[in-house]
C-alpha cells in the first residue's frame, strides 16, 4: 500500500491478453460458441453465460438500444474473462472507437457487401501503421491501467482486435470472395435470417438453396483461412455445420433462452 508522499507501484497488466487469446483459439480451429446479449446487459448475464460455458459474448447493437448499460456490461465481461464482440449499427469511426475503448475485443459489420467497407472498418479498428484508430489508453480497453510502454501496447492492441464481416445480402454473397480474402479479416458470420430472405426463402435457414449459398461462403473461408460462423436453426443443423468446418456460432440470446425455458416449465405443469 502506498503511503503519504509516495506513488503507487505500477500495475503489471496486459489488457490485450483477452483478445489475443481469443484470436489464438480462432487460428487453432477451436469451436467457439457465443451467447448473445440483446436487452439485459447486467453482470448477472455475464456470469450466467460464463457458467454455461459460452466462449464469448456477442452484443446485438444494430437492432437494440443498449447505450446506458453497455460500458459496465463490457467491463464485467472482461473481468470475467469473456471476450465481447459487438455489432455496430452502421459503419462509423466514432461508434467503432467508443466500443473498442469500452473494451470489446471485436467489431462485427452488418450488411458487409464489399472489400472497401471492410478496409474502412479495419482502418477504424487498427492503430497506425495498419489504421488510423485514435489512441485512448485510459479507459476500459486497458482496464483503467495506463500502459507502461505505449509502443508495445499499440502493437499488441492491433494483434488483439477482431474484425468480423457479416454477410446477409445478395450483394454480400456476390462479392463474397473479395470480402473473405480481405487482409486482417478474422471471422465471417452469415446471418441466416436476412440471408434466407435475400435467397428468396424467408425463415427457412435450412432450405437447400440457402445452405448451398452458405456452403460456398464456408468454402471460401476455408480457402482463405478465415473462421466461418452462423446461427443454426437448431442443434441438429449446428452439428452438420460443424462437420463441414463451421468454427463459431452466435447461438442464442437471453430473450429466447428465457422464453423457451419459461414455456417449457409452464408446459410441464400443464
């Protein structure tokens, strides 16, 4: 403990370890299952997801208003060793920077339709020389511990951030190879709800036309060594995707989990 007139000893801390460990698991080929957060951004949800065995938390920030609790939720996730990946509402420097400064390890871009979009996102996500992200080494991204060596921190921070393309439209499908082969891209998520709509089969994640198109994207991911992921229609479909090389799932959100469990309980009493 510091006494009057003395400065506290520097804290030995690596705020980039969480993101770098997540990326090592991606490169190793681990199967990673994400729990989705949509409305209840409470530390208790972090704890429940961690106890359940989820590998990361995916924050649905395109369709849901989460501003008031987001910072505390991300800090809780970090304190519990849970990497958080957040979708952004649209491609923008300010929102991307704020989320990263809050401590998320990755950014997912909805409606990814071109390599140019991804290159812009990467520019926002990475510090120089890879990008133009503004340095803010004093917030949740460093767990409020100022880095002792700024140069080393910047490099390790670049190595720790995760870039996720989100293909869900016909244009994204048409440009899939240019998207998947983008340098510094780590993950490709195919959003089956909108993707099925774009393929002409709304609501049918497992329609042969939808699965064939998704399979083409998965093949491109394997070719370019980028992790492929989706949300499966159920456990049986998930097992088939895993067998084909799917590496991650944005599996279920707290609303669906509560609703399903509550319905099952009531039905069991009836």
